[in-house]
């Protein structure tokens, strides 16, 4: 590598990392400095995982090969598990495994290693399921297929429990009845239970939205158990707060996320509970101007009153801003501030139904088939899936592009 080459390294190839890479390549071309910039993206595997689709019945197409975009744009893909980052020497070290990767040095780093599912103390990891990663979603899918193939012979085999009554748990549980019916149309009736620690399900939603969700759960025959702070899990049994025993072979955990443990490599303020790294208006880490953070690992300010939430909606625009800013910082230009005042959510509620909310209060904007079309046709099939053509992707990679 020529000495004058600048090294931009992007850690993580999820939504934030992918759009950082696209934005950096686009902006470097626009500035005429692409031949003086080496861009490297590091990811565990060769895929951009479309996490919001991992609760779906069909997992085909829920991850896309990064090389499709990286190779034509001359971006290097390094596959490996980052074990640690040493900020003082700007060095990234990898875990030992079958794939030995030498250390990588950066001039500018975009930290975008995302988040991962957290598990409550009462569960043993290898006896519960989740949809956090493609591998975990695949394991759940295989389990459901195996139960269907056995014909759901016992009460435990036909009882399905989702723990966590927020966004992800609601999407999983409302998809399950039709998913199982599709797998085994003539099998005995299954039962579905949703466990929530709080007094109400959908704790982050406004009252109108919570009422809508509650009615939908009733309509689908899903039993809601609130106030379940003290669950216990014994072999094929979930023991509820009131000591009721629920025989079940399927406990799916959806109790929330925490920022990637690589956040701990950098000092500085982090938010309680989620462990995200506070960043300035330009997504830089305080005390580390050579590091930007984007996506679920970043505690970014969206407007004067709010921080970003862990969502694609925020990870993608943050990536676009981080990529742009990384190039500007490397070539002595001013970075752009990140701002994203508009906020909406779109919750899948099973066949033919969804709930779209607008604003930070999360009041209902629309429901039913109209909301379902926004979820499936707009968000899952378009917004979060990068266009297959490179020019179209680059056109969307500007920080000015909407989420
Ligand atoms: C089931 C589910 C449903 C969701 N639904 C929605 C939704 O409807 N709308 C919405 O906006 N958001 C939704 N989200 C949240 C959304 O998926 C995340 O906010 C988003 O993925 C964050 O993007 P990211 O790039 O920051 O992190 P990630 O998508 O987590 O990507 C991080 C990447 O870094 C890699 N990585 C991590 N650590 C290392 C390491 N040590 N070494 C190498 N590589 C590493 C990972 O493999 C991954 O590829 C959902 C999430 C889940 C799990």
C-alpha cells in the first residue's frame, strides 16, 4: 500500500456498517480521492443480515451477500471475529479460529458492530430460542419443523411461549399461529403465550396503540401474562410468577438488546442498560476523533429531545453520515452533523395486520391492510434491502437520503 493511502476501517457489516461503506465510497469518488483511500469492511461473515426479517417463516432472502456491492466498489471484505480494539495504537485484533486474520490498523474507524440479544438470568441459553441472528432464526425454524413433523404429540410440544412483550416479541408471537398452521395444517391445536414483566404489553406504545395490540392478540387466541418478573425455566416447563406450570418445548426469548461488547474498548459515557457509546453531533467518540460510531452501538442524538433507538431506521442514516464524515475527516474537511427528527414504527401483527405509529409518543397512524402493506412492501422488501444495482445503491448512500 502506498504511504499516502488513508485507511478507513469499518467494523461490522450490518445496516450501519454497510451504509457507511457505501457512503464513504460514494463521497470519496465525488471528492476525487477514491484512489487515495483504502476502505476495509470487517464482518463475522459474508452477509448483510436483514435482522427485522428473522421472525419470518421463510428465511430465504433474509441476508444478502456483501461482496455484491463491495467488489465493484473496490472495498475489501475481511471476514473474522474482532476480539479487541486498542485505541492507542489504532489496532484491531481478531479471535483465534480456523480463519487466522492478521491485525488491522486504521487511520479512521467506524464502529458499527451493532447489538445482540440479552437473556434473562432464569434461562439456560441452549434450551431457549431467539431470532437475533440468522443462525438462531434457522435453529428456531428447524425446531418448529421438527415439532410439526412429530405431529405435536404432547402438550409441551404444542405450547409456544414468547418471553418479552415489546416490539420483537409481538412480531414473533403474532406470526407463530399461521406459521405453525402452514407447517402442519391438520395437527392438533397449538396454544400461544406471551410473557411480559411489565403490567402491560407494548410498554413503549401510547394507550391507543396498546389497546389495538391487545385486541389483536385476543383475536389471534394468544394468552397474555403480564407482571411475569419472576419466571423460572425447568426442563420442558416454564414456571410463572404465580407458580403455575406451563409445559412447553418452545421458549423464545425477546427481552431486549445490548450494544456490542466492543464498546468497552473505548472509555467515555455509555447509556445505562443498553451500553451504547455516547457520540457527538458528528457521530465521533468524545476523546477519539479518529473513531465514529453508528447504529445500535451508538448513542446518537436525533433531535434536541431524543436519542436514537436501536433500529434500522436510525442505523442506516447514521451509517450514511458516518461514511461521509470519515472521508471528510481523513481529507481535512468539515464533518456534517447527524439529525433525524422524524420517527415512526411499524409493527407486524400477523396475517393481514400491522400497526404504524408516528412520532415519539407512538400513537396510531394506521393499522390493518394499509399498515401491513407498509411493513411488507415498503419496509421489509424495499427500505431495508439495498437495491441490487450499484448506481441505485450509491444514489441512496448520501447523508441527505431519507431512511
Ligand atoms: C427480530 C428483529 C426485528 C427487528 N425489527 C426491526 C424493525 O422492524 N424496524 C427497525 O428499524 N429495526 C428492527 N430491528 C432492529 C434492527 O435490526 C437493528 O437496530 C439493526 O440491525 C442495527 O443495525 P447495526 O448495523 O447497528 O447492527 P447489526 O445489524 O447488529 O450489525 C452488526 C454487524 O456487525 C457484526 N459484528 C458484530 N460483532 C462483531 C465482531 N466482534 N467481529 C466481527 N463482526 C461483528 C455482526 O455480525 C453484524 O453483521 C429488529 C431486530 C431484530 C433482531
